[in-house]
C-alpha cells in the first residue's frame, strides 16, 4: 500500500488555521450576541435571605436579570447526577442558580444579560444579595469529623463509602496477609488540590430561531450536552444541535456537563429571541468550574525479605467538594489503578468521599491515577529503603510478567468492567528507563537524587464511539466522529487512519469532530479514549466503505473484488494498473441519479448508466452513496503503561528543587503519529511538574480560595519544565483492530511520585506529601535537624 | 457612557473604532475590529495569550486600554504572515516542530517570538527559554516551542 500513513510523523492539519488567527474558539463566535455575567456567591456557606436587583435596573444596556425564582420547572430541579453508583448513597448536585443555600464561593446566584460583558458586570455589581453566613466545612479531615454539615441531610458529610477487597491466591484477606507478613509498614500520604486549568475557560453561545436551537459550547462532549439541553429545556432532540468549536484545552474539566451556564444561556436565548453568549473569565474558572487531586491516604503494607508485597491495605479520604455531579469516578480510579504494574498478594481498598464547602471535584487529566501511583510508588520506595534494596529491583520483583497477560486484578474498573490488563511488558520497560536515565551508573552527590515511578493506565473506556465516512464524487473523503477535540490533533490522526484504510492521499481527507449535525452518537473525549474509540470506529467505517467501493468497482471493471486494491485514490486490479477506476467515479456510480448537475453526475443518470434494466438501480441491501458508518464498542478498557525517572538537585540553602534530567518510557501500543504522542507526553509531564512542585488550591478556613488567579496559582512556564527525554515501547492491544492504547493522560500520572522519590533520595527525608514547595522542604529539613 | 473615537493601525491598515475609555485593547481588537486571533486567557497579564506587538514591542493587550494606543501601530497574529495564506518563518517553524496543540496560547507565543528573533536572530537555548518565559502554555510542556524558536531562527537565516 503506497498510502501507509499510520505510524508516520504527519504534520498537523489543524495548524494552518490555528497559526494564523483563523481558529474559531467559543468567544470568537457570536459577535452580535448578548453577553451574560453572573453574580456568584462570595461565601463558602450561606443562606440567601434576599436578592435585591433594583439597583441594576437602571444600568444602560441591561436586558434581563434571572434568579432561581424565575426558572421553569425542569430548570428549577437540581442538575443531573451524571454517573450514579450504588456506593454513592448521598449524591447531591447544585441547582443552575442557587436555591436558598450556597455551598461554595463562586456558586452562581443571579444571571444578568446585557448588551455587552462590561455592562453585564456593571449590573452584577449593583445587585445586592443578603446572606446569612453559615459555618463552612473546609479541609478533608475536618469535614470527615462531621461536626458541621455541608448538606443538612448528609450525615457526617459522607457522600459515598466503598470497599473493594481482593483476597490472596490462598484465600487470605489483605489484613490477614499483612499481619502474617515478615515485615509491615504503615504511613500516611497526601496529595493536594489542583485543577485542569486550560488556557481557554468554559463558554456557551446559543442561537434560537423559533423552532431550532443551536448551541456552541467549549466542551469535551457535545452529544451529551445536547441531550442534557433537550431534556432540561423540553425540546425534541432533532431540534437541538450542539457544536464544540476549536477548544482551547480541556484536560478533564470540560467533560463535566451540563454546567449551569450550558442550560441557562440557551434558555435565555430562547426567552429573549436573541443570540446569547457567556465566556468564563479566569476568576470564574477558579471558583466555579471544578478541581481535583485532593486526597489523604493511609497505607499498610506487608512484604517478605525480598520486598515482594504480600498484602496491601489503603484507606482513602477523597474531598469531592460541595457537589457530586460526576459521581465517584476519581476515587474509584485511584482505588483500582493504584495497583499499577504489580502483582499484589492481597488488596483491600476503602474510600470515603467527603463533602466540603469548596469547588466540586471532577476528573482532571490522570483522574485519580496520580494519587494512586503516588501511594504505590512511595510504598515501593519505602519497602526498598526498609530492606536496604535497590528501588528498581523491588519494583521488578513485584511486576506482572509478560507471559501473564491477560492479567486479572480481580477488581471492577471505572467502566463497571473487570480490571483485566490486556497486554504489556513491564520488565522491558524498566530496563529501558533505567538505561535512558543511567540508573545503575548514577553518581550520587550531596543534594542530588534519582527517582523512579511506574504506572498502568486504563484507557479507551467504553461504551462506544462511532465514525462516518463518505466519499463524494469529487474523490474527497469526509470523516466525522462525535467526540470532541481540545488540541489532541484528531483531525490529523483520524485522517491518517482513513487515508491508510482507504488508500487515498491524506490531502483528500477531512475530519469533523464534536458537531452533532454531522454525528449524533458519541460519548466524549476523556479517559485517554479518543484515538482508541473513534480511531477504531473510523477504521471500521472505512473498511465498510472500502468493501463497497471494491464491489462497485469490480462490477465496472468486470473483475473479482478480491483482485482489487486502492492506491492513491484509484481502484485497480492488483498487478494490472491499466484496469482501474478512480474512487471518485466509484462514488458517482454508487449513487444512481435522475438529474445531472455536473459532468460527474451525468455519468450516473438513468439514461447514461449501463445498469441492468431488470434490476433495481439500488440493489437490495444496498444504500445509495459511497459511505459507511460503524461503531467500536470494546468489551473493556485497554491498559497502557509507562515508567518515568528523574534526577533532581536541591538547593542546600533555599531548598529549591531543580530537575536536572527527566526520562519517560511509554507504551501505548501501536503509535498512529509519534510526533503527536510525544507532544501529549510532554504536556502531561509539564502538568505533572506543576502538580508536584508548584500548583495547589489554597483555601483558608472561611472557604475562600486565596490564590484564584494566575499570579498566585503557579503554573510552570518554560523556565520550570526540564527537557524531557522519551522512548517508546509498542505492545499492541489485542482488544481492538488497530492495536492501539490511549496516550492523552499518560505524561502527568507518575510525576509527583517520581519527583518525591528523587527528592527523598537527594535529601534523605521522607516525602509523603505533594506538591512540595521550597518552604515545605526547608521546614522538613529543619524538623529533621531539630 | 462616553465613547472615544480612535484610530489604530492594525497589521498595516488604519482602523477606526468608537470605544468607552475602559475598553481593553484585547476586547477592541477582538470584538470591535473582529480580529479574534488574539486570545484572552487570564485578563490579568500573566498568561501572555493576548500578546500583540505595539509599535513592534510585545505588550499584553488585556492590560492596555484601547484609547491609550490611539494612533499607534499594532501587529496581531493575523498580520504576522505574508500575503494570502503564506506563513512567517516563526509560524512555519511552529507547524514543523509541533509547537502547538490546542492553539489557544499560540498567537501570544508567535508575537513574542517574532519580536525575540528580530532583536536576537540567533538566541542560545537559555535565551530562548528566557524569551518565552512570560507566556503560559498548558498543552505542549514547551519542549517543541523551544525547538520551534531555534528552527525559526534557522529559517530566517536562510
């Protein structure tokens, strides 16, 4: 096949528009739209006594003001609880506008619509809300004590409680295995809150024409936003379309939906009969979208003299903030992915998911895995230190071996399916990362340290994605899939897949994502699933199209379909390039016509074609057109893996941490486009460095987020991210036709673990809490030195 | 609200706007002049997405009032390339090196790097990192942006 593009470093097809200012992000649309701004709660916990909007009524350009009282029945209900779970016994969601009580700073209370955003904010500033301030619940351990309640009807602030146990092969429980193990250790590990923080915030723009609603949202799931809007606004689904335009980063936060604004903005557009738009500002993003990562973990481990784990028990307190619209996915992922590449004798994990008067928690790239990996990798390091063994050797002794796949961890994963690893080669990966960083030859000097961390990542979760592929009579190939894009390069990699499968030049292929007008059935882009799910669906759809093209071409060429192949967009007999027919012509023949509208079409009209007079022009079982649609629905997730190693230097005086080297070995099965996979890893590692050394959400005891700006929430600039050295291992997934695994989240997952490991090595101090600032490291040194 | 008539020379073209004194340059470019290539990521001058060239110098358009630059020359991402669809060496290098993912921060980087390479056509690695250290990117980890700056310097030297 000459058009083999799968696996090539094909340049991105998105770039020309994004490099010239021609991208179309949410706020670039709707220049004629009215602008929305919100009055948001300044209190973490308060009862609303009164809302006085009269001061705002004289603002020039004011169009409308809405409070909870104005919402119609369906809108007045609490927002959906998206992912119910039997363990989530006390799930609670917010109302689109606060009803009676506000439960975090930033909760929307009043919606204002005006001629522009400046005027809308003027009006917001003149609206007076009278609050009775209630005592806030802040801090996960304080919340878990349950002295004050976030929701009056949720005792102890416990939203969910879940236990999973995997006994040892001999039937013993984790607790029994730990108690009888030669050695045991117990310790506490903490990870603080952070957030996805895409550079483009959320945004919604809606137009209503009297019967049809078109909504643009900066979302990771346009199909599901569409269904939510149709349900909430009581519109027939075919009358609602939702489009994710160019999206300026998501990293998880934009999979949450429907946001209050995603319902309220279309509702206002319908009421007012004018286009309406809301663009989130940065402070709003900090206090009214979602955070993640905040968890406390208590670990108990039992192991033998060789460092082999015999039993592991982890108890987790998960801070899910004020509401649980996304369920308990994050602590479920921590609980299950904690096991990593290891064969743990017996395992017990228990979590309590706790309400606090803070911003709600939904998945952020990694989605609970960074916490789980931190637990397991810190555990491995502690075992090695206790036994005086090499940290890499301890890991190696606990690895699942290449001949043990598929490997059943005996748990239920986040997709409700068994946690069965499909493929991998962990010993080889460890060998590679040790070689890349120079593990065995590391020259240990004072205040330098080396660290290592391993992870396994369940990717490509179901339930399904679909692809539609249409070849038009100009020979162009139009691919669409319902999931959305936030910078992953889907237009490029899906085009590579289609071009390879169909045998056409990539220039002929165009890809549309996240537009429900083009493809209505989809789940969304999250959980490192887009390439696995839509990539395979598109490949399957292409195979249908190819089969049909060969059938039609075989008729025309009087050949056997099995003797045909497609190269450079031309169907021809293998070994006889003369006997050929362009795919464009096949597309013409695939659609019998009555009317000729151009030269190509003329060839398919009823008096021009040589169709047999005694057969229907569209044969039984066929459809007109050269197009195909197919879906990929996996039985379960496919498991990627990676190992990172780092060398750090700590400043003896200031306790600043400098990363001298950072090495990544990554296995996501077959690579569609290595350039793009590497880019994903780079970005993930940078976010991981932020999460390990700089980024945290700092709440005070009143529930005020003290660092809700880019001045105080410290994301890494180029000066903070080290050069990242990468190597790939390709262990194909046996679960899907393309043999691929997801790569989107990978880079971020083990960074806190690997840097903690390296800092611990440099300092000789246990590092049990991340992120770690220079001040914190300094204090750790001081308490050690007395 | 009182409005002020201003003229900005944007990408070589004189453009008129009538704006309140508080109108930010970023909003003026985006919403009054329809040049939406300049993006706004934080509205407090930290992220650098809104960086444009004001009389050739990179500035944060979200920290600049439109009325304060009446009569000045502004270059936005839309004006970096040549005629038609042709890309500037910096834009071309970003495409070659995969120096962008979601593309939201990219216009700010392109403006910053254009000025950087004009003033220092052959920067060292350290100078590149320093030169782009006022712009945030959440996608790329900066690896390929640094590469692209060097590549752009090469292209410009050719």
